[in-house]
């Protein structure tokens, strides 16, 4: 039995790849194997051990395909639609377009151009459905098609959509209106102010206001609203020299039109550094780019010493020009460096203070900080004038800021921070300086002072220099980035920062009114120093009361009284709001309290006030550090001692926020601010644009985190202020300018 088994096993091991049928050792039960082997040999041309006769079988290429997108459509007579051909498995994607088999079509069935743009006939064909076909040029047997049904305009009834439904333009800015799916020339256009072409292009009148666009068909109508504004522009920090933060000529943005479903981020413009400066806005600027055009332009300055001009009126950002203010052999100041380890502004300090614009001279004035590229660099601050239209530098070398000859102490650019916004008043640019913060603790080489420079732009020369603490130290002017203020009589107001107790000619922790003398030079005309200034300074300077953390905001005369019509407000690091009579500021009164007839002190009861307050419609709005946005009513020049119950739902970070208002006169107001608490997070987080109903701060009508996939802003920058102009809101961040507006 065992022998037989061995034999059977051997029979399952053929001697060759194709065993012959006459082999006498085959058994009956193995004949199936023999049959299979024979079948395999019939398929092979050779089954020899060399395998030299094997045949390789090639796989045929897949056939070419053509698909037309969209594969069906409904169009009104005379309207247009773009068709696209998707070609696969072909070396060329070129196609020939046909309508009902006729290349390019004809006037009866509609025409189509070589790009696939189809134009429906002016009347409905019979039958009303036509076929658009794409024929592959390299193989005419390969085609794709789409069926198109043509509808009569008379079949449209009721309300039609006009786009945009709401828009804002300046008095010289045209705007294209459309009725989606219908040719503009098939619509009858009318407007109750300005004019509109047969193609739907609107030209506004010279008078601002709201105008109604009407689009009519035989049996249907649609309407849109266009707001025409004569807003002169945002030419300086917080809109004007009072630092009011109010744009009362914003017609399109209101609590009724701003929500996460109607308003959001439209696009962004890349920049090369942190944008601490507030964006500035000029309407109807003549730009010599690709011809001469009147456009609305936004200007952005960065810490990389660059200034940009952007046209943001379209659906995407258009950079008009970029100018670098770095002299040959220089670079922006790097922080921290060998002299100072402070990291308040990193990684570079270039342009920090918001520039100012002189429309009459068509010039933007800006101060840029640089250092030479050297082992032991020298530092400088230069004032430049840039042509608004081209960005060209009117004074190529810039004007280097320096103290007067023989003046002590000497202005030292290595420790001075040009943080406040620039001020333009009565033909003079005012430039203030503070410090980089904390760099002078026990270091004699890092001593700094507060400085204010005056520069006559017509004569291009320095006309005044004021040192806040000529007989002491510190007293910097930083104001959370806010600029000096000026009234109608050209008095200049600043608030100075911390320093030792005042005496003689020193004015730290002070509200100052300065004048530029006719024979040159800046001098103090009046001042107010809080009664507790200097207390505790020797024991702990950082714990002593500190003013200078906000800009001085000049209130309108209507906020005061007949006896004290001219008031200003400001805040302090200790968390108090001050109301000061600008005509009689009060000097220094000791001991406390301050004389109430001359000044009012209101403890806010939260953190330090490090962002500038806002006055609007008899209320003061303030956001203290790590606190909510609060409202203090004001009546007959007296500020309420306690905030109203209306406050923001959320706290706004360690540095609070500086608000601005957009409104149509005194109605339809929106309060805007940038929550920049993310600038102090590790790692940095995004800025958040927030909008509130100023009549009820608990009603946050919008913020950019509601729809983050669409509206998220760039990484936050400290103390930034939004710019609201002509239906848009501009937000500066670490790497981009974010542009928000009405969604269409």
C-alpha cells in the first residue's frame, strides 16, 4: 500500500512543462491534470524550458471623452452663460462649439464663441430647447452636449433680484448693477438720483443720500438701494484732530444691515510686517495706473518700514504701490537687541505711529525708524512725505528728527519710540515720542524723555521741540498709539506718562496744552496734573499713579456748559477717567481730591485704562484692561459716577480696546472695535472685529469669529483701531489688511 502511495505522489510531479499523452506511467486518476496541461500548451506558442517564444499582450488605450458643464440650463432670451468642456484621455483639449449642430450657432438658436460663452437668441426659438455641443478637434466622433431651454422675459412675474441689493459709493464712483440670469440690456433701468446706463452702470449725483435703483421687465420688477456718501476720508488717527473716532457719514452700515448673514470678510491684502498704524482712507483719488482712474484708496504702514496703497473697491485687493523707507545700508530696528531686551514690539520697529494725510498737498507724512547695518549701529527717526498717487518720496533722504543744537538732554533715537499717531494742524506736522517700555530700569544708558516735535511742511524745517522732562527722566508720550489733539485755535494737547514727582519745568503724568509760538518753539500754556502724582514713586515707580495711557479726546462744545464749553477726557493706568476743562485745566492741586470745579475724576472700577475712550450722543464709552466695554452717561458737562447697565457681553483683554462709531448723522450707529487680546496670547491668536449697538452694548450684532471659515482675521496686533469708510471696515494685523463689507 505504501508503495502505491509513493507512486501516486510521483505522478503529481510532471517531468516537463507539457507532458506527452503517451507516457506509460500516467494513471487514470491523473488524466485531468494531463488535459489541463495540454490546454495550456495549445494557448502557448512554445512551452519549452527556454520560454523563448512567449507573447506579450498590449492593453488598448481608453477612448477620449468630452463632457460639457453645466449639462443643462435655463436662460432668458438675450442672456449669456459660460459653458466649459472637460476633455479626458486626449492629447489636446481643443474643442469646436456648436448649437444644434451648427458651428458657432446663429441668431435664431443662439450663438457661442470659441471660449464656450453662449448668448441666447433675442426671441424664444421653436422648439424652445437647443443643444450646445463641444466637438473634440482631434476626433470629431467624440462629443459632449448640454440642453438649454430658452424662456421669454414675459414669463417672469413678481419680484426679481437686483445685485447688489445694497451698496455704498462716493460721489464720483460708478457701480455695476445686474439681474442674475437676465441680460442687463433686456432690463429697463431707472433711478431717482444720478443716472444709470442701459447696461446697468450707475453714476451717482453730487448730492449724498440714499437712491433707489429699479430694474423692470414686462411683468416683474426689482429694486436696490445705493448709498452715496461725500465722506471726505480717514486722513488721521480716529478720523479728526479731536480724536473723536466718529464717522457720521456712513450710510450703508447700520444695525439693520450688519449681521453674520449680511456682512463679513471680503478679502485680504498681504503686507510685509505688523500694522500697528491705523489704516487711512482717501476717496476719489486720481491714480495714474493703466491710464488715469479715480479710485478709493486705503493706505497701510508696517513695522518693516513699508507703506502700501490698495484699491479695495473690487472683489479682490489691488496693490497700487508699495514704498520702502529704508535708506541704503540700513534696516528696521531689531528687538530685542544688545542695548535693550524689551519685547513690546517685535521682531522689528519701523513705522509704529499712524501717518497723517494732507489732501491739499496730496501727501502722506510718516515717520520711519531705522538702524545702520553695523556691529554698533546708529539709530534714526526720519519724517517722509509720500505722494498719494504714486508713493514717490518727496524728500528722498527724509528729515531726521533731532533736538536743538546745544539742547540738553539730547534726543536719542535708540531709546525713543515714535508710538503716537502724527498730527497735522495749521501747516505743521506734530510728532510725539515715548519709550519702548521698561528699558530704563536701573540702566543709565537707557534714559529716555517724552518729546514733541513740530515740523513746518511748507518750509520743510523743524519749528519746535519740546522735552517733557528736561530736568528729570521719562514722561513719555505714548497714548496707546493715539495722536496729539488740536482744537480750532491750534492749541495742541498731549497726555504724558509716568515719571518722578514734577517740579520746575517737568511735566510727567500730565495733561498738557501747548502752543507753537510765532517765533518758533513749543511751550506749555496750561496743564493738569492729578493730585496724587508722584506718590509712592520712590518706593515703587511702577505702582505709582500713571496718566498718559490714552489720547486726549476733545469733546464737542455741546457736551460742556456755557461756563465750561471746552472739555477733554482721558484715562490713566490706575483706572480713572478724567474730565478736564481745556480753558482752565487746573494745574496741580495737593492734597487730594482734585478741585471739582476744574476737573472730574471717575474711578472706572476695573483694570487700567490703556485704550482711548469715545464720546457719542451724550455717553462716554471705555474698555478698561480685562474689563467689559462700559458706558458712562454725561449730562451738562458732568460724567456719571457709575456706568450704565449696558455693557459688552465679553471682556476685551489686558489692554482693552479703542472703539470708533459709524453712523448716519446721529442715527443708525454701529460701535466698532478690534479685540486684540490675541496679541498677548502664546502663540499669538487672531484679532476679532466686533460690532455693537451703541444704544445697547449687550447687543453684539457681529463679530468675525461667528463664521470663522469666512471671516477670521489675521493675527492680532496690540492697540489697533478699525477704519470704517464707504460701507467697508479695514483691520490691520500682523501680515495682512483684512477688508470687511456687505456680502452680495
